[in-house]
C-alpha cells in the first residue's frame, strides 16, 4: 500500500509537519510506502491558471501539476495534514486540490455531459489542527461542516472513500512537548487502526 501525505503549513517544525512525519513512520512500521509532499517547502503555486480550467478549447496542465499527478498516480491513500484557518483548509492546500485533483486526474467528462470519477478505490484520511479547543470545534460543528463540505465532496467527485478525519484542538504557539507527543501518539494509533492489514475498512 502506498500513502501520499500532503501537508500544508508554513512552519517546517510546527505540529502539522510533525504529524506528517509521524504518519509516515507509522505507515513504514506496517511495511507500507509513504511519500510526503510538503507544499510550502516545495514552493507549490496554488493559483489555478486560466488554461488549466476546462473550456471549449480543452485545457492544458502546467509542468508542476503534471509532475504531481505522476507522483500521485500510484497512491492508494491520500492523507491531508493542515491547520484550520477560518475553519477551512489553507489556500495552499485548496489550491493544490484545485490544480492537481481536477479534470484529468480526479475525474473526467463522460458522454452524457457529466463527470466520471477516476480515483475509485483510493482512500482519503485527514489530520487537522485548530487553535480553538476541541469542545468549541465540536459545539460549533466546525469539523463536521468541513468533513461534509470538503472531505466527502472531494471524495464523491473523485470516487474515493473517506476513512477518517482527526482534528486536534488547542494547538497554539505555547503548546507543550507533552501535548505534542500525545497528538503524535494518536496519529500513530490512527494509522495502525485504519491501515494495518487486519483492519476492517469502514467509510467515515
């Protein structure tokens, strides 16, 4: 099984990036391959280009998008790791999804004028962080709304299965090392729970 971890946070030493690497190590412990795409360190351009949008004359992907699609083509699992900013993914991650998971990779037009999914059988898992405490995030329905409007919509369009979305609240600049280690422990546990060979596959 091959995992692609797509992480979007400007701080390379922040909790999001630590989560990405903890995920990769946990997958490796299951003898599964992981590729990390650290969007900020890659300098990925999240701005969708006019010629990349389907139109009467078709569309054309830029070289950076073609490269990402080639790297992601053999993935079995897409893991998104990012902070909640205004209860939504950062522009960096949303732009990556817009450009990379769009027409020609995530879905294609069908003969009836609709779309057909191209990522059937792939799995989607997300790990998010928020400065607000877990209680506030749950009471306001912030994560539930994100899962419905982003995770499940993307999965439905592309044919993927959402297997989990884990949010960690209270992630602020003053977070303790103990709290970070607890988060990373939960990440490792989630990877084992969902992806070890004996795990039962259930949509989230």
